[in-house]
């Protein structure tokens, strides 16, 4: 059955319902966990460079704050929907819980395409988003961060607007900031490195050495780039990457049998992770279709782009050689496709465990900003490795003990922790 048109929020609720059934949660707790605690939708008026006024639609969803302040990125995307934001906020709740950091789950977004906006227009959207939500977010309530097509500069504009409104200095309001104004060392690398920390641990379980493995990666943004960097340092070989081509309005895959050269590709990549096709061809890369990344004869697949990429339409294209999938993206696998992966016996590191390095380092940045004391990059990476490794081992041991797949084990741990926090507070 085709599941391309699946609703991400309904998928997230289905996952929650299934684990709630396993845990035997009472009806009130189930009902509370499957819906956001609160959500905001608002209009952001912006004077465009051509002198006209344009209205953009903004969102912020706070799924559950029982374990601490909300945490979650703000994404700028032309196809953004409230249901996507709802799903991502729920996944953030489980992500923070599975790596056991004292935060809840939130998510935000604006329907827009930064590719077609000047820097001034982007700044106005950022400041307008903060103006609409400034009373309902903050360093001890809900802490935003960068996400798809947002960056450190945008976070700084948002921080500046928040501080202007509240009349003080609140560096802990937002993470992913430039290091010069309270950002954390290692933040750029954190999500990609976190993915590979979990891959390293999974390869141990599969009795595979990194230097004897190959990988295909979907995406070539921040997460993919640093995942490739650390994986290469461990001796692994990436033979294919894919990315979105803004000019052609389609995705392309770039293949090289002997392994891609990360540094040379970075030289021909735009700020949004788009690789220049003609220049890549000149460097000896074979240009394939956008979904060719999933068809490669490799040991590991790393989807590190958008949600809903491994579906019932694409899952059967996965090579029999694939032993491990590390979900660098949020929600890349649909529930129906996930069942097929289980039948295939592929080891899956679920998204909210694999890519939790980003929110973990965001938590580190939040802590550093609030106490106005900052750590070295080596300290950050050490703490990140420790946190990610500990989380992976906890989930893996629980999965083996209960004879569960990794995703089910991770969900069971995360949802039980959040449910307990809600009960302890007397909310349910």
C-alpha cells in the first residue's frame, strides 16, 4: 500500500499508542501524551524589499514539558505544516527522555523559503516570529534552536529581539547561537557526530569494524557533512550522497565507487547543502536520481534529510547488503516501512536516539549560557560521547532483555519516563 501521503502527526500518535498499550498506561495518560499541551499559530507581517507587505505563517508547538523546559528547533520550509510541527514536537519529547536530559519537547516553524528571501527579509521574519511568541518562550520555559534552513545568524536575531522585548540579557533563551555570543563549542558537529557515536556502538554489536564498512547518505546538510567526517575518521567509506538541487527543483545523488572526498565536495556546495552538479561531474562523480542513495550496495544507510523517505514505495529498493540504518533525520521511516525493515532483519538506530546529539549539545549550550561559564570543544565532545553511548547501551540492553526492536525499546524507555514525570506532577 502506498503511504506517501501519510500524516506525520498521525504516525507519531500511532507510535505513541502502540507503546502505551505495551506499557499498560491508563486512558488519561495516553490521551495526555498523544496530544500537545499547547500550540500557537500566528501571522508574521513583513515589509519585503520590493516595498510590498507579505504575511508569513508561523508556529510553535509545546508537546510536553513535564521533564523540563521545552526544547526544539525552528524550521523555515515552504511546505511546512502544523501537523509536521506537532509530530516533531512529540518526537522531541521522546528524544530528550531517551537520552535522559531534563527537557521537554517543542518545535516551531515558518512557511517560507529562505532561498528566495534577502538577509533583511529573513531577519524580519525571525524578529517577527519572536514578537508573536515572546511571552510563551524563554530560558526556563521553552528554548528554540536551529532546524531545517535556519542557522546561527537567525538564532542571534531572535535572541536580540527577545532581549529587547524583555529588557535584559538572556543568552539561555535560544541555542545554536554563534560562539561569539554564547554559543557552545561543538554545536555544529554535535548531531552528525552523535549519529556516528551510535553507529560505532551498533557496529560493535554486529561484529563489524568501521574500516570494513561502506555507507550511503541521504542529504548533505550540517548533519550529513559531520557524520561523514567522523565516519571517515573511523576508517569507513561513503560511496554516495544525495542533496536537493534548488535550480532543478529536484534531488540528485552523487556516486563514487572508491568513496567520496568530503573536502572537495564541500568546496562546490552552497550554504544549504546543495552540490553543484556540473562541477561534481567534472570531479568524477556519477550523477544519479535523487532516490538512488537508498539503492546502493552498502553496509549502512544514513537518511539525514527530511521525514517520510523510507516508505512502502522505497523500502524494497534497499540492498540485501544493508545491515544497519542510522536515522539522522527526524521521522525518515514510515510505520508501514518500519515493519518491513523488521522483517528484513535490518538493525535500525531510531531517529530520536541516533540524532539526539543535537539536542544534547543544545542542552549543554543552554546550561553554559545560563551559568555564563563555557567548556572547551574537547569537553563538549567528551560529554556528548558519554551521553550518546550511555543512551545507546541502555536502549540496546533493554531491547535484548525484552526481545524488542531498537525503536520499540527506545520508545518504551522514553514514554515511560515522560509518563512517570506526568504522574509525579499530578497531571494525570
